[in-house]
């Protein structure tokens, strides 16, 4: 799959390295607002051996129409900001280019814009696109359905300097229909990110926990999203939509791979 990437900060760079090392994807270009690194090769910049072009462009120097005419892609992966959609919305919709957005927060106006785009092409939005966090959320929703009267608390841990409550923790709380005050916050040292959902029962406790080790985890989530995107010509999807079939305990590997020559777990 040919991929274009919006955003080249710390997370974008980690995702780029995963895309370059995957046999399933080809990184065609990276788009960023800054002119720094413009026209450089991502493989060369990251020190990754690859024949993929991965050329870095500045958003002010080339239009989306010209970019996609010269370097067509099957997917646009967005790790930029809520305004990134302004750049590619029209051309992605016109060409049917699928979009995977990992932008952590959209305003209501931008969410409407995302939904409008999904009427023309496939769009997946996940504020935290790591496999672990999304599995955690789906598993927690299943357990809550099984035991709706359990006490549920959310604990999030991050590095000392992080002031705001974790956006991922808020997403977890929202998915479980819990108020934000159910989130307990810990700040210490250089913790990258830990999220735990505690289910309290009268005679037992269940803890679902995810710990971030490296930003490359976002790249793994992107590979999963690309390989499991529904075949419909358009629609707005979530990681839960993509993961739901894997929660069928009696499903066979063949059921998951009949339509996929390269299942995601064999890509990397």
C-alpha cells in the first residue's frame, strides 16, 4: 500500500520508521508545516535502508492536488493537528484516498468535516491508535457488559512534567460512560504512559493495564488499521470496528485471512 504521512514530529518519525520497515507499505511522502528538512529523504534522515522515496514536503510549497498527481497514495495517515484535514480533504475525497487519522482531539467543526469526508471515502479516526490501548478499551467494555455493577476506576501515569489529565484516559472513561472524576492521576519521573482500568468485585479484582514503551507502537497500530480497513467505498470507522471480529473466540485464522494475502501480524 502506498502511504503519505501528515506530520513529522517525534511520533511521526517513529511511525515513519515502522512504515519503512514494513513489507506491506511504501512511504511515498511526508508533509509538514515547517520548511526544515524540506526535500530530504525520510529513509536517509532516519538512517533506514529503503528504496522508498519518502520525500519530505512543506505544506505551503505544494498543493494537495499537485502532490497527489505526482505521488499518488492509497492511504493518508494523519499525525499532524486538527487542521491537517484542511489540506487533503477535497483531493482525498475526490480520488477516494482512504484516511487514517490519529489526531488526538478534534473540535466539533473538525469532526463534522471528518464525517463529511467519510461520505466520499473511507476514514478511520482513533485518538490513540495503539493496538494495546484499543484492545484495553474493547476488553473493558466486554467486561462491563458482563458485570455492569462492578466498581470501575481508571488510573493513568505519566512523566512528572505532564500537567493535563491524559486524553487517552478521558477516551477510556467516555467509552465506559464514566465521569472524568473516575480518573486517578499519577505523575512521577519519566513514565511514558500507563493506563489501567480496575474492576472491583466483592471477592476479586480485575485489572486491565497498558504500558507504552516506545512511540513505534503507534506505527504498529497504523499497520493494523491499513490492513483491516473495511472494503466499503466510504464510511467512518473506529479501531473497535476493526478489532471486533477478532473477539470471536471460535473464529479461525482462515476466516481472517481469506481476503488478505498479508495478514497484519505477519507484516513486521
